[in-house]
């Protein structure tokens, strides 16, 4: 991606190195699957936030200072790009986009949704309208999920910003309310639709990146591969050798790639109505 030296967002709160290391890193793939329920790449932190980390003892990030500095800049540039995309969308509809704040932290931090842990992966807290990200997740993507590259990491940020857009549009609270009145299987199905829509919204950012010629050779493939890597079926297969579709909360690899591509190809939010799709 062409991100070096470009405009960075000022809506960033840097908490790296502050406070105690809650939970730490070192979660194995089994721990990631358990944490996947409602939290991993997601927004429903109930039952996960504030619980002890599942896995080994805390470990220091394997990122070098140079890598961390680059990821810091990349994150701020991608956030600025999402702000341009969504500011344009809201403006054309006579409204104003209120950007999310990106919180960079190390291992654990307090949020309006409870205690956030790096073991959950990046997440969005609707109560404070902030996206939480431990930069060392880049290494988790590369080593544990097989999704490497700056475009893959950018997709993660664009996905979480997608949840913020859902929150601003009233979609997120409506879905959360609907989940309270149905059984677990139906609630999971609603969660899948919510996550796939966030993937489609991330695709709208990718559409912008393509039009602005920010993607270099292989970047589209990196972003699509990242969407594939976090499919529920793939992660469950890795963890336990089989997948349980009724337990999916984020969608299969095929679904996540499909909706990301849909947003990227059309750049049209009207093509992202996952709730009207079977």
C-alpha cells in the first residue's frame, strides 16, 4: 500500500506502555477460537471483556521498534482514509460524519465496555465509539492466521470502523436489541449479518483505495486473504478439526470474502444490506 508520508488522522489515543499489562499476549489458536465468540473482530464483548486471558503467561511483543513505528503510522493513515470515505458518504446525505477514535494500547486497557484485552483481537466499543488495537496483532495475523501485509492489517482497521458506521446509522443498537429477544442460534445469525456488513463497509474503503491508486500489486489479494483467514469455519477447523455453523458469529471464509469484494467492487453502501440476504 502507498501509505508512507500520507495524511494521518488526529483521532488517535496512544495508550501504549501505560498501566499494567492485563492478560498479555501468547494466546494459542484454541484461546483465539474461544475468544472469537462475540469479540474477535467484533463488537459484542459480553462474556469476554473482563475475563482472564486463556493461554500462556504474558509475553513481550515480538515487534521491533521500527515495525511498531511503521504500524503506528499505517494505522493512522488508514484511519484518515476511512474518515475521508465516510465523511463523503454522510455529507452527500446531508449529515456529518463523527469519526471513531482509534486507541492504541499494549496487552490490556479499560474501555466503556469493560476491560479490553489484546487476546481478543481488535474490537470496537459502541459505548465510547472507540476502536481498540494492539499493534502486535499484526504478528498474530502473520503467524497464527496466515494473513500478512499492510493491506491485510488495513482491512482489519476498516472493518472495525465499519462497526462504528453501523453504530452511527443505528444498525448496531437495533441488532443488539433484537438479539436480546431471540435464542442463541438466532442471535448468532444476526451477529453474522452484522459482521458481514462490516466486511462490506471495509470493502467500500478498499474501493476508495483502488480509485485513489493507493493499492499496489498484490494488495487486493492481501486484503481478501485477510477476510478469508478470519472465517469462522476456517478458525474452528484449525482449533478443533470441525466447524459448527450454528455457532458462527462472524461468517464463513467464503461469506466474508464475498461481502468484502461486494463493497470493494461497487463502493455502494446500498449493496451491503446483509440483513436482506439469506
